C-alpha cells in the first residue's frame, strides 16, 4: 500500500505557482504531496511539438535548402523570420589585389559582422568553412558580401524552426 507524505516548502510552492498557475498556483493554501506509489511517466514532448525526429535529424539538409553563390556582390540570403541552419564556404584564392568576404546580420540601421573570411592579397590558396544556426527576427536579414578580387562564397541555408520555436521538418518528410 502506498504511503502519502505532505511537503511544506515555500521554494517548491513558489515555483509551482510560477510554472502552473492553472493548477492552483494562482491561489494560496494548497499542499504539495508525495507518494511511495510508483507511477510510470510517458514523455510525449516530441510528439506534442509536432516532431518525432531527433534534433540532429530534424536539422538535416534536404531539397528545400537555399543555395547561393555570391561573387563580387552584396546579397541578402535570409530575410524572413525564424531559425536557420547555415553553411558557408569560401575559396579564399585571390586573383591579385584586395578583396573582402563577410557574413553580416542587419536590422536596416545597425550591421553586425558574424564571420569575416580572410583573403590573402599576395595570392595563395585557402579554404574556410563555417556552420552555424542563426535566429532572424522581424526586420532583420542575413547578408553575404564578396568583393574585390576575392573568390565567390557558397552559402547554403535551411529553416529549422519558426521564430516561435516550432520545428520545421525537412521537405522529404512533409511530401
């Protein structure tokens, strides 16, 4: 037979009131209790969020990627809200002369440099590769700059979640 215990802890009660106001947390005078009875718990969080995929699989690239090569231009590569998995590859081979390559984030008034690829003005061969997740809010965008004698940048991205955190599965799973 299960035994029942009452717990008197202001810290726990405060946390319950904060996290679960609909469970009596908005009012005063409720008791927390514990039992020696074993109750199995089934975690349905992933199903409730709309994804049964592991996080690493949910972020997989699929046919819905956006792939762009930017050469001697400034190009907006992401301009809608959400979370995006991004990859960029720079062939830092210089054809002679100065060049610049950057990945930036802007809100129209302020610009932040996320990555600055180094281009050797004396020539030479090099490769740079970055992988990152970016959160783009309302009015913000991600811009790629490849200028001067720098080689093109290949930029690939796929939205992995909405701005509210709702997961976006690869298209192969939604068709």
